């Protein structure tokens, strides 16, 4: 929770690409400023200085801290103004408490400012001084875009190969992102072209990319080719498309490799890196995402707040005698939820994690439910690790999993405690 006791004026910014709508309210709820504001540094500085001179300490609150909201926050910090973030979904729910149904920039800016004044518990702190996290956020966001593009192109290749030669797709499909398979498809885009190349040429082509698999893969390919004698309409067109898609997928995967190296570099340079990666199942990408979204955990009063923010806290449904029970939450930060879920899945090789997962399965939960339970427990553990400054210490498989007992570990060096 952000302390607003010393704030003299609350400035809400409904940010936009070319201009923002700015509304300032005093602690008494009176408007001190309400108009459009160009998204330029001189105009932003002019407004912040005017409010500081007339009222005192200015809290600048935005509904979008990145992208179009980055410049106002940077200028505010440079001028010594505290800053905060009101999540968009929270703002929309708060908006229902205000009269009127209009959706205007002016109304939104006022709601942001007034929510900061009257409901400070809804605000999230912004630690913009950490350049590592800022760079990580940009690179990880781009990596997420590339991952989506890789999935799209891979699915397109699956579809084309299945259409023209299902047997060949069954051989190449599971290895479609392997460099050897992509090299093959870049040069030979149809079953006919692959057959004409011959076994010896294909083995020579694939061996540098797959020394152990080349000969076996080529034999599997020719076995699959022998299973289909007819040519499906559209095969000639696919021969033009497949090499292009394979080249695109190869380029995207190469970009992701470069980004992964930079993400790992940045993550390792952050003091909390070793804390995060000491937990089983937390790798470079999941660790980076957790660091971006959670930071040092200080913005969350309890582990329950962190779990709720990640969408891992179950939603209780109770109404009379007909509706009772709990359901997975559909709210929360979906990227953070995905990171916790994937790390829980990756941690099933850890004895303590596996024991907890098996216990949930024995209680009648299916695979996804059990993984969500494990992800929630791991969120509790991670919160305690960040709070107490301890590394994860594995426990015997038979040991209980309370968050407090699972953290008997080493202490982060004193130089890291300030993060």
C-alpha cells in the first residue's frame, strides 16, 4: 500500500499517444486542474512545477505505466514527484461507483485521481529506478511476441504438411522446430523434392545439424514417403510456401536465442536473480517474468495478495444452499499466472513439489487443478523467500510443505537486502 498521508495534490493522468487528460484533486476532493496535456516533456514539467509551487507534494498516478505512460512517469520522477499505478481493470470497477455511464478521458482522469485520494490501497508502487527491470520488461515483451509468432508459423507448417502428406507430417511434426528439419524444409518444400534429393544428399545436409539423428531421420522420412502414392491437390503451391515458412520460423527462433542470452545476462546482473532461480522450475524466462511483475515483493502486504494478483487464489462461490464451492480465478495478471504455472510444471522433478502434486491428485483433483495448487503454494514460498531474504532449500519428499518451513536456507548478502 502506498502512503498518501503527505500528499498535497493527486494528479490522475489518462494517458494517450499524443496527449493526456490530466485531472488534479486536493485531499478534500476539490479539482485543482482539469484539461488536456500534450505528451511532451516541457508541458509535463510546466504542469508538475505549477502544482508543486501552489500545493506542495504531487502524487502522479497513471493507468498505463509502460509505453505511452513512460514519459510522464520519467519526468515526474526527475522532478521529485512520487508516482503510482492504478491498474486498468481496477479503475473500471471503481468507475461503477461514480455517477454517469460516459466513457471519456476527462472522467477517467478524475476517477484515477479520486481513487488515489480516497482508495490508496488500490494503487501499485512503481520502482522505475531499476534500469535492469526496465530493460528486461522490454526484451521479455518482445520475446513473448516472437514466441507467439513462432507458434503461429509452426502451426501453419503443421497444417500444410498434414494437408499434402500426413505420413510425412507425423515424422517431421514433432521435430518441426529442430534446426535440421527446418534446413530440410527450406531447401525441399514438397515430398517430391525430398524424394528426388535422395538419401545420401539428405544425410549430408542434415548431419551438421543433427549428427546422431540424421541417418535415422532420413530413413523415417523415406518410409513415410512410401506410404503415400497419390499427389494431393495443392502440393505444388505448398512447395512454394513451405520453404518460406521454414525460413521465417528459423529466423524467429534465432532471434529468440539471441534474446535469451541477453535476458540471462540481465537476470544474472540483478541481485534477486539467485533467489528466484534457486527455486526448482524457475528458469531464465520465468525468472525474468516473475522479477518484472513481482520485483522484491514489497508491494504485496501478504502472500495472499501476491497470489490474488497472479490469479492463483481460488474464487469462493457461495449462495444459499444451492451454490457452494471454489473455482479457479479468472482474474489477475495472466502473464505472471502463466509463469507460476509453467514453473510448477517444470518443478515436478523436485521431490517436494512432486509429493505435493501427488497428494492433490490423490485428493481427486485432475492434472491442471493439481498444478494450480502447486503454483499457489510456490507463490507463498516465493513471497517468504523475498520477504526474509532467503534462498530456496529443498526439503525431503516426506516433509510438509508449509511456506515457512520450506525456506530454511542461506541468507542473501547484506548488499542485496536493499533491493
